[in-house]
C-alpha cells in the first residue's frame, strides 16, 4: 500500500539509526507479536520507522528535477509546484474529439508544461496555483515549439499536496517580448512598455492569517484554511501597457501594484475609503515607462492574452536595447484600447483570469 518493500524500509532505518540488521529484525518481530499478526512484516517495519521518527519517502534521487528531464523519457516521476493552471477545453480535429488542458509546474531548476488529456483533464479542476503535486508515470513529449512537455495519461499518478513536501520554484528566466509577439505558449515574459491607461484600484477581503482570499458566506468572511475571519484587505489594479507593437491588459496584485504605483501598502489601503484621492496617483502612473515581468494568462472569455505582473520596475530608455518601444514623450500612436467592461475584480462567480489569480497570488 505504501509502496515500500521490507528491504527498502530496513535500509532506510539503517541509514538513519545505528541499528544492525539483527537488531532491526528483532524489533520488527517484537512489533509483529505486539500486533498479533494483524500487520504484515512491511507494516511492522513501517510502524517501527515511524516510532524512530523516520519519515519514509522516496529518496530524492528517484525524483527527476525539471531541468534534467529530456526528450523521450517514459515513466517520469517529478515533484513540483503549480505555477499556472489552464483549464480543460474541448477540441475536435480530424474526426477526433475530446478535451485537453494543462498546468505549468516549477521546481528550483525550472518550469515545464504538464498536459492533461480527456478524462485526465478533469483533474485540473482540483489544482490550484501554489499546490505542490507529485506526478508519477508521466511521459515526456516534444511540443510544437520544441520545448518539452509532460503528458499525463490514465496510468499516471497525480498526488496533490503530498504531506511534508514543499518546493521552491526557480525565479523564471523571463523572455523579453514585444507585446504583439507574446505567444500562446509563453509562460513568463518581460515587456517594456508605456502605461496608457490605469483603472481604479479595487479592494478585496483576505484572510489576515494566510493572505488567501476570504469570501462572504452567510454574512461572515470565510478563509478556506482558517474558517471565519475578520478580513484584512488587499488590492488589484488593472492597466493597459503599450509598446508600439500592441497593447496588453496587465493585472497588478498586492506587491506588484505597490511597485507599479510606487506607493506603500498603508497609503494604497487608505484609498479604499477615499477612492477620490487615488486620482492623482493614477495620473502620475500614466505615461510612465515600465519594465514588467509577468505571467502570461489567456483570458478564455475574451479570447486574448493578458499579463499578471510579478515584478515592476521603472524602465530607462537604455533598457529597450533596440526594442521598438514607445517612449514617454513620443507616445503619439497607440493601438486601440478595448473597452474596459470587465475591468477590475469580478464578483467571484466569473471564471476570468483575474478571479483565477485572486487569492492565489503569492505576492499579495
Ligand atoms: Zn487563512
């Protein structure tokens, strides 16, 4: 059941304790007697390991680091943190139909796209950004753009948030992109652009303990981990960035909103009660030239790409390095900006990308 053979458990006990084979054997036999044959030998060894405080987990060596995944591997086991989830979509082509969705998985060595087909795509409904997942029995495929993907099939094992496991995700190497070149399979990009439109700061309730979104349920705010809480607030800002090749709606949560507006948390929170005093701050941000590191998000509802900012810096013209960027003083022609009907935080029922990001952004 645990998937460890007796020999494996004994080896692990020996590794950690100073017990000899004979000592381990006699202790295991003691357990077997104690449980009057109700446990197997493996079970008894397992109990003993627990009593010694030895956590039985697969040695790290049997897990592949993402950077070590190569083309053609079968039956890969990998542990990573979910960086993004792209829910299942129906497809039909060449007489085949089904559904496919994906998630981006990261560890301290890199990130990789994990593709879930058909039945397996339903599993994406149980995944959230920030979850740690262990994948077993997945295979490696070359994607169209020659990067590698992991594919999950019906024999694969997907364990969400295995106890005791945690994963640091490597800071992504951002690909510098012009806005009109941001591709569907880009995960993280850096853009240099001028701020051409800034919307109002929106506030939402968060759990004061963990920062996750707190939602109203029967007149109290509830955190999915901490139950009923007296909420704190966090905020999200939407803006349009334009680099002369196109414009893109960009969402700034928490820390990135502070970086974008160059304001402290306290001041931004004060605008919740006096929204009118936010106007000059908004105006100040307009026309500024920024370097934004962001996650690429596909807004399925509007069929377009959006960015969710992770980091914001004021850019200097020399950052452009030949990129075609509209500088502050010469932003004469900008692409048409879509009407901002869906601007801001939705009411919690929408499946929009902003909502998806809310409460799961690690940098709120
Ligand atoms: Zn909480």
